[in-house]
C-alpha cells in the first residue's frame, strides 16, 4: 500500500538525499523508469520506492517489493538527481561483489583513478556489451554506483562483478598469479591494439583521464597498446577507447579474425 508524503522535510526524503549525495555508503540511489526496472530484474535489495503523483506505470510499481511513498511532483523534484525526473526513485542496498562468472573475453578491466562517474558508467556498459564480466576500480576512482555512473551504465553496474579499492600493484600481482598479462592502454603504447592476441588472459588497464600512467605505474605493466589516431588528435574519451579495444578483442574471438587484421 502506498503512503503519502507532502513535505520536502520528511525524514525519509532527507535520508534519500543523503544516499543521493553519496553520504550513505551502504545504500544506492536509483532514478528513472529504466534503471528501476533493471534494478528489479537484477535482484537488488530495494528498501524504499518514491513516486511522484504523476507516475503511472502500475506494472513496474507492482514488481517492487518495498515500502512505497507517493508525493506531489514539486516535492519529488527536491529529491531527484536529474533536471527532468521520470517520477520514480528507488533506494537499494549497495550490491555485494558478484561472483566471477565465465564470460566471452578472458579480460579483466582495471580502471586506475578514473574519477569521472559518467566515464566509469559508460565503460561498465561497454564492458558488459563486449563480454567482460569483471571490472576492478582503484582507490581514487569514481563510485560505480553514484547516480551519474548508474545512468551512464544503464544497469550494467547491477550485473558485472565490480571490485573496488584495489591498487594497481596488488591487482597486477593477482593477475600474473592467474596467468594473466598486464596490458596498459596508453597513447604512447608499444603496439597497436589490433596487434594483440586477445585470446590470452589479460588485465587491461586504463589510466587517469588527467595524467595517464606515472613512470611507477608503467613499470607495473607487462606491455602497452595504443589506438593509432590522425595527426594532431591528442586523445580519445576513455569509454570510446575501451569500446574500440574491447570490440577488437571480441572480433578476434567471435568472427574468426586474426591478430593484426584491420
């Protein structure tokens, strides 16, 4: 049964804003019709559902097993993270790291100090589409469950195994223990991304948007790859770079392509 909220100062709304702003490390803020549906289908533990009085998707609401609160649109907008909210917000428990599952590509993605949440989310979405099941984020990276990251990932963050807070050194050691090659994506990389055999287990590392890899970090890599670009182009967006590289790996493994083919 839905309960009515009329005041923006309601205690539940104040708590939801803390989640929205990243001040509750145990819960996440999910906004919008599609993300809410993805959260339900992914089996997240939803603790609260907030609706504007204009939201009318009865089927979606019926699928949410959590206390539900409806409120005037002007009150709802005080909680929403977007300028044009779709009328539904869920608060859910922060997902535990999913068990590793066998995926198409034998690649683990390591994001090293990627502090733009939209980039993190877009990379997660790209990784899932390419067939990656495990992503590791270093200390100093954006929260993959922050509202902006969730919107950019379009639900991929709910399904991929995400490991947080690792150092590149620690992750590289674990990768090598498992027989993996630690490969950095670097504008000054040694070989083109199409010249790599992606059938071999690898940990693919993307460095900070601002400064790439330090000399110390480069020493932790086994090799590095680049995306050849036209003259005078300094760099590509990280999510675009991830897509180019990961779908080359997918091409090699699914379309019978060989190393070095364009």
